[in-house]
């Protein structure tokens, strides 16, 4: 596993240095960013060099203009000496009880189709019974928390031998992670890409990413979708994603429904 080094963007630093790094990451000139925020380039230059400390309102404007992740926006407020406008609480915090209830309802409501919740580093947070059925008979050590969904799906001892369209799946999922890393600079995603570099040359992807699992003598085909919470004000919630699989054909749908009925009857 690659070492979890922290990128400069995510280290403690004065707010101006963070603004400059993210402006450069977004490939914006000082002129372009100053126009987006309605300030002079001189004032922006003073912020970036540490000669001027932006107000909380200006930090919010800069974060919005640079489209920085909520986690980075919190660091901007902290680096400037202000209380962040967004929280960062553990998922089991009582304050996030409503979020947990919503996740449980979504996972249960998606049965008999697989669904899972992942965090910003693609670690498994929760899953429904249909998702766990896809993990049947995997080595126990691979399922010890924290379970990283990407590593598990590409591991030769994990799901990789069961994925019929493995090359397509690998290219699609690593391409998505590369895009997320480019946008967020998250070192967890950087570590995944270091261990699993995206292929350089791939065939054009399908309109919707699909994955096909071999289960015994059968093949289950799924379309994948991703859902996130709208405009959250907590970093933990902002980084959650619900990955839902839908049957891509009638045969897969029928097999999933039959498996759910069999499980119900055996209880």
C-alpha cells in the first residue's frame, strides 16, 4: 500500500497560500479569480502573499469561486483564524442521527438490489443485504474494517476474478477516482491511484458504467448510479456517496428477487 502522505494543499498553511495553490490547481489567473470574487487583483495578491487576511465573507466567496471541497474550505477558515462555517462530526455523532436514519432507509428501500455507502476515500460505511450477497465466500481478512471498495474490487483475492468485464470496470472506476482526485486533492484518492494507476489507453466508455459479476454459473449485470447529499454543511456528510446498482437485464432482476425470497424464507 502506498504511504498516506499529505499533499501540500491539505497541510496546515496560511490562508493565502491555500488560495494560491487552489487557484493554480483550477488554472485561473489572479485577474480571473479577482473578477469572480469582485475584488481587485492587488487585494487578491495581498491575500495570497499573507499581507492581508480575508474576511469570513471573502473566504466563502473564494471557496465558492475556486469550487474547493468543504474540507478545504474549513481549513481556509481555520488558517485565517476564524471558526469554520461547516462542521466535521463523526458519522455516529448524535447530531447526524437523521443522516444515519436516511441512509438506512435508502439502503433498505433499494432491496433486493445492491446498494452501499462509501466515504471520500472509498471506504465502505454501510451496505444492504443484497450488496453483502455479492461478497459471499471472500477471504475473511479482506472484509475486516476498514474495507476499501476499490481495493476489494480489484484484488485478485477479492472481487476481481468475479467481475466479467474487469478491464472496463477498472478503467471506468479509476477514471472516476482520477477525476475526483483532480477536483479535491484528497490524499486517500492519491494513494488509490498510486497503487492502481488508471490505464492510459482504453476504449470509449459506455454511456453508463456497468459491472457484471459471475455468481456460480450465472452472470449478474448491473448499471451503477451515485447519489450524494445536496448542499451539506458537514464535511463527513459531504463526502458520503450512495452507490446503487440496478439490474441491467430481466435475468439479473429475477435472480436478485429470488435470492431475497430465499433469504427471507430461511430466517
